[in-house]
C-alpha cells in the first residue's frame, strides 16, 4: 500500500516536472512514510510514496521493464504475484526485484490492458509507455484503492488523494460541485465517478484509462460484478457452503502474503469473526486482532469481541471510543475522507488504525464486502418484507414483519405500525428499478430542507442522476438490484473509501478484504437470492459455511451494522469548541451551501442532548463535514512546497539514468 501521483502534459511543452511532482507526492506522505521515488522528464511525472510490505529491500518504485521503455508506479497488492512471476520467467522475462509491482510491468509488456484480467489484487496503477508516449491508468475491480484525476491548462494530473491534485498547482480551481452535494444528501455519497469537487473525477472501479498527446480518452470497463444466479435447485445449500468456504480459505491465505506481520480487525460480527477464524484454523500466521469498543452501549459489541478472543485465543488489542474521542478526531477525519459524510462511523476506525500502527503492524485483514456479496444488509431484508406486503395486502403478518426491522436502533421507524407503513412505502412497485433504495433515499432527501437554494434549484431525481446504471439494472429482480446499487454506491464510494482506505492510510495501515477477492464475488453472484437470504435469515450460505468454525452465538446473533453515535458525540460530554467556527452564521453565509437559520434551529435541538431521528443525525453530520471540507479545501487549503523532498530512494530522469 502506498500513495501515487503524477501528471502528463498533453501539449508536450511542460518543463518544471520535478517541482510539480514533489509538491504532489509530499501531500501523500501518510500513505507512504518509508520513502519516495520519482520519474520525470519529457512532460511526464510519476511519483511514489512507499509503505514497505513486500520486498522491503529492492521494491522501490518507479520500476521499469527490461529495456526501460515502460515505467510503473503502483498502489496496492497483487496477491497472486508469485504464480504470475513464475509464468513470466518461464516466458523469458528478466526480473530485477522480488516485488509484486514488477510482475505488473512485465505482464503489461505482454498483454497491454488485458494484463488486468490476470491480477488478483487491490490496486491503482500508472504506467508510462515511452515508445507510444502515452499514460495508462487502471483501478482494481471493486474500487478498493483510490485513483483521482483532473485536467487543467493542458495538464492531466492524477493521484491517490485529491489533496495531491490541488497541491500540484495553486491555479487549479477548487470549487464544490452543487450536484455532488445534493447527491451526498440523497445517496450518502457522490455518484460513481464524481467527487464533491468540480472537475475532479475518480477512475471507476474495474476501469482503465489512456492519456496521450491527443487528450484524455474515455475510461473503459474491463470487469463488472456478475449477478447471474444459478437455476434454483441444481446446487444444494451444502454444496454452495462448501465451495464458499474453500474460496474464502484460499482468499485469506493469499492475503496473508507479506514480508511484515499481518493482523485482523475483529468487530464481534459474523464477517470479521469468519476471517479471524480462517486465519487461526487454516494458516500458520500468528494471530493478532484489533477492536474498537464504545462507551455508548447502543453501538458497543465488546462482549462478542471478547467471546471471539477467548474462542480463538488471539493476542488482542482494543481501543475504547467515547463521544469526545469522535468529536476530537472529526475535523482530521474529514481532511482524510475528502468528501462530506453523513455518519461519524469513520472516526472510530481512524482511532483503530492508530492502534494498529502503535503496535508496529502495517497490514490488517477485515470483513468488508460480505454484506453486499452474500446478502447481509437490512436493506435487502427490508425490500423482501415490503415486496411480501405489496403482494399480500390482507396478510395479518404485515405489522409483525415490519417490526423485525432495525431492532438495534434507539429510535426505530417500526415503533408505530402506521409510521412504519409510510416510512417503508409498502405500496411501491417491487418491479421498479430502484425499489429497495427508495425509502432510504426518501428519508435522506429530507435533509434537503437545510440546503441553500443555490444547491437545490437544479436538483434532479435519483432516477435521472443514476441513469447510467439503468442498463445494468435491467433484468435484475429487486434483491439483485439492491445488491448492485449497494455495491456501486455505498461500498465503493463510502465503505471502502471514507471508512476503509482513508481511515487506514491516515496512519499508514493497509486493509485487505478477503470477501472482495474477485473469485469470491463472482461465486457469490451465482448463488440464488432466496438462498443468500433464506426467508429473513441474512447471509444464510456464509453461516452454513462457517458454522463449525465459530461459536453458535456468533453465527446465530442478529446482525448489528457497524455504527457510531452521531449528534451526541458533539454535545453529550462537552460541546466541541470548533462548532462555533465551522457552523457560524458567517462561515455558513460565505460557503453558500446551507441556510444559516435552519442550521441554527438544528443546533438548538442538538443542544438538548436527547437522541434525535435519522434526518437530524444525518443532517448535522453532513452539514458539519461539508463546512469542514469548505474550510480546509476551498478557503484555506494548506499548500505545501518542500525545499527538498527527504528520503528519496529512486530518482529517474527521462534519459533513464538513476
């Protein structure tokens, strides 16, 4: 895991390559604290900040192929690199290092963009081809590793984080995109390739992009999550469970490949408990686990975490998270997310990655992806219940079924049968494209009352904003459609980003995700939906796969999504002092994003220190994080220009000399 940054001058007339590159890469030092590598010249720059995990001595980047016509920088891991290396050597390639990065450059030399089809990993790649004078960028299938880009004044800039783009040139415009803000206050994230900044894009997951002297070419997709279930009844539940377990064992085994110790997050839920159990039972890796616990018992899973620690006998470390801890870290968390968020949940993970680093670990395995791939989320269960009610209008089970949703919430929408019926929109047509997500988007959209007219006057409907997904959704039932949308929006643009990569890399920690091995994802796409969630039993096949590896209580416990206290974090113990700055009428009027009077009314409700509903919690966290983004990235961006970049391990100019 590392940070990458670079540029390609499209008119081919740029000269100060080195200074631009140094300004970009220095902003990513938290992603790669072990040293830097630079390639520059001929209007091209490739910069690398390294977190050493594989081939600690010779794996410095940029790296080249045998004749030094291809140069690569790479963020991530290729887990099947030993097997690929052996095949490449057999075909005559000569390796200069033992790193996974060098496997990519030789494979690209042979196969071009189709090399991506052979990689099992999580990656963002940039390759400069000096023969063709073009730049090639690519991103992994699920979007685990980030890659952003912008075009300004003829220069194409790219980087692992947006702050590196802005630091390349103070003249690059830094403006918030009203459409993206509206999207965040509807979908919880920007849509697909957009970011909250105008003219700054992310390369979509499973895509590659080419830049040459004719310009920036349209990103091309090389992989898509397959959701093509087998015909029900052909394969038994036990057979699906056996195959899933074998795939997960191999996925975990591959993701333990490293030249440094590898630990695991342990939340106490089924997914992380599965990963830690597979490490314990099927590998020789010393097992060290890390957890976060909450002072607020509504969110705490310490009892289940300790049960797993005793069951597996792990060397365990825990960080306790209070309301005040979340408030104290929140501004720095937003500096790393680079996007407004509607939940404080990334803050405890920021503390958790700090705990990992303090224990001298750089790599952890974690359980993200299981809910999306294997049918674990309440939104899937909610859609099944709504569809049942729509079909069985006279069923006496209707109120009882709705009450089974969200029992862990302090203020559940099912506390009143009539309120629940309206909340879940039980009259909606299950055949509509966005059926499962309708109630969530409707609830979140109520936060628009706080947005300034400048933001809301041109708002499009969710159907219009997500029109480019319509073709992919055609033919999917409401359950599969919900899986597709959840993976494209929440998983890719929030869980793997704001909660995943950004919180881990803030403390130079690499997260690895066994459930997102593309072989596991492709297999999960074959499981019929009625077996993924059998009646209302979420992750039914996964539970069968690991039922003999975990305590029965962990397997059978009702799912509790990872969440953290929102409004209470900023008011319950002591009101965060910075609220007077970020939510001041002056800064609100200056940013022109929210209505100052409406925000003042929300602040008055928050100061009552009582638990608030969905709308108030999402609105408060969203408003505060947006104002922090405005202040840190638009108003007061801290440009950093190093006199001399320290710890440069590799420096290559356009003549190829080092």
